[in-house]
RNA sequence: GGAGGAGUGCCCGAGUGGCUAAAGGGGACGGACUGUAAAUCCGUUGGCUAUGCCUACGUUGGUUCGAAUCCAACCUCCUCCA
């Protein structure tokens, strides 16, 4: 199934976005014939999406680029229920207000990559709260529930595995596929959308919508999932020491975002170039052919291109330049993350411990002490071994800052104001 | 409704009266080696106004000189039966 005729599926396929498609030939024919509307759902559990969702976002980008219409579905309705799919039972109950705030933050990402509007291929933003919150249980059971076969539902991997291992499965979880299926039907009715995409873990939920649409309105709908991404050494994408790699600049600076991609493992470079940049394929092949330390060139391009998509070309170039100065010339370039402190505080003397905590480099004074002991703490590029060292105005460099470093990669400039 | 089991640090998981800020593993962070990579090796991994003090083993109370460890009640989760 590697040969597609439609531009959309060809691009997705050669760039590695496709894990499973419900009816490859049928979908391919549809995409080649007409403007297809497709949607992906996002829950509003955090104020920003992170790189874990980036594959899905990029699929929407390519959908629009190849002449189709994407719909970003905000799952603020399902978020109010709480997605039970995660194994952690300790999920917070989010207030309506928080969910609305989160939704606002998440929308920003889509504005960067998709063109919204009323044209035939302009993207749409929808919210399942609009139809889920007012749902009447009896009506839902009668109109939607009747079309779901429990016999089939328990065949789904997500359910079957739980049952086979005699693990608990709540009725709420069991219902989740109905809700998501209903979303698909509702969106089809409103927009004629016939394709739902998502991560591979969403496969069975998407199929339930495909089935529902067939039963309810006798139309063939399609499911397309992307592979679950891990790094070559098996770690989940998007997790770092400080938490998730957020897409919004309020949560993660463009510089840090650039650094995240710059530190990609060798083995992932080609895959990530295809998935997370929009560079042409022959350019990617050229970069992927680099070996040894030359791979670093490919990583820099990956970082700059990926950052440009999220934060704009200027911010990406700045981040690249800052990194070049900091790492290749050893200067304390201006673009490094900067924390402002009161000049009076420095005059009085500021302890190293406090300084590193203040700068956000360490979690606690003890954390700083440990790193001092381990030789990982530097002030203005000089290793500091005295935990009682006081920073004063004498430590301010010609650039008007004090450069604090933790390890070789993390730098923060303290700027007295 | 009945019977049984479980809740330990970021996660998994030992511990069943003092030697326990709590084995071991994972993860993470720092160091060495490199290419701001991987692998490997070494170190660290509750907080503080720090030779001491405080907080911590689901919650609350109790027994005890002393409890993560014993007792009681409660909460939560799980399994089986109905």
C-alpha cells in the first residue's frame, strides 16, 4: 500500500505519517477526486499542546497544503468528562474556566500552521462541547447507542486486552468510543467531513465513528492514524527534565525549543526532518546522508526549520545564532534566556544558591549544592565550587549580565535592573 | 451485598517495631569520553537560616521510650462471588 495517486496520501506516506488507514484505496480515490474535509480532536487538558501532538498538527498542515480542508476539534466537552484512556487514575478535575483558558492557548498553535476562513480549503475550528454538553442520555442511547454492538465493542483491542487480562474496565471508559464516534457523526452532519485522523492509540475510537456514520447515514467514512512516536532509544517524545516540550512560547521559549531539536539523537534525524519540517524530500535525503559529526549540520537545520514553523523564521534564526555563539564561540550571547533581578539585590550580595534557583536552573538550594559538588555549576564560565559564594556587581560582565550555567547546555543570564 | 487483596519517594518495587530520608531497578540531573548525539563508566537523586532541624511511607486517631512497620476507624483502588 505504498503507492498512492492522491497528492495528500503520497506526501503523508513518504514522510512517514501513516500507521494505519481503514480503506487506503477508497480514501486515495476520494482524495484524488475531490476536496476532502478531515478532522483531528485535541483535549484541553493543558494550556498548550506539546511535541507529542505535533505529528497530528503536521498532518493537518499537509492536508491543507495538498488542497483539502482541515478541522481542528477542541475537545472541551470530552475534557470535562476526563479521558479515562490514560492509566493514571489521578487526573485532575478541571474547572470550566481552566478548560476555556487551555482551549485559548491551544488554538494559537493552529493559527500558525493553518489558514482559517470560509473558503473551500480554509480550516475550521470546532468544539465538541457544543453538542456533547446538552446531550440527553435517553435520546443518546436510543439514537446512537442502538447502533453500537457490544459484541463488536468487546472485540476491539483496547477492550479485549483489558478483559483478557481480567483488568478493570469502567463503563465510562467503555462509553468513550461512543462519544468519540458521535463526534465524528456530528461533524460529518455539520460539514460533510469523512476522514478522522489521530495517533495510533485512537484507532479503535476512530473506527467506531466510521461504523456509526455508515449505520446512521450510509456513508463511507475513513480512519487514518499516525505512528506513536518514540526516540530511537525508546523514550517517549516530548519529555525532558523540565517536563513536556510545549509548543507555545509562554510555556517554552523559542531558544529552548530550538535546543530540544538540536539535541535529537543521530538515528532520529531523518525521521524527524520528514515529520517536523516542511523541507523538500530531496533536501532531507541529502541531509540524511551526512555521517559522523557532519550530522550536526543536519540537526541544526532540523532545529531551525522546526522552530521556524512554531515561532517564526526570525525567532528561529535568533535561537540558532544564540546557540552558535554560546556553544561554538563560548560567548554569553544576548539571546540566552534572561532573568531580571533588582540591582539593589546584587549590591547587597546574592548567594549562588539563591541565584540558581531564581534563574530556574535548579529546583532547590540543595539541588544547587549537589550540582556544585558534581562540578556542574559555572558563573561567567568559571566553575564555582563554593556554595557560600556571593554574587555582587563585580560579577556583572561587560555585557551587563551575570552568566549562570548548569552543565554544558543550560545557561541563563541574570540581568540587574 | 459478601469474601479477599492493595495503597511506600518522579515511576516501579523491597521493607513488617529502633541500625530507615527508607534496599534494588528505571527515569532524571551532574561529571568523564565525544560531535550540544548514542553507547559506556563515575557521581547525585526530600526541604531548610545545615556538624543540627523539619517534613515524608493513603487519612485520622491510638499502643509504645520508639512505628512505614502493631491496633482502630475512615478514604481510595483492585480481584472474585452475588
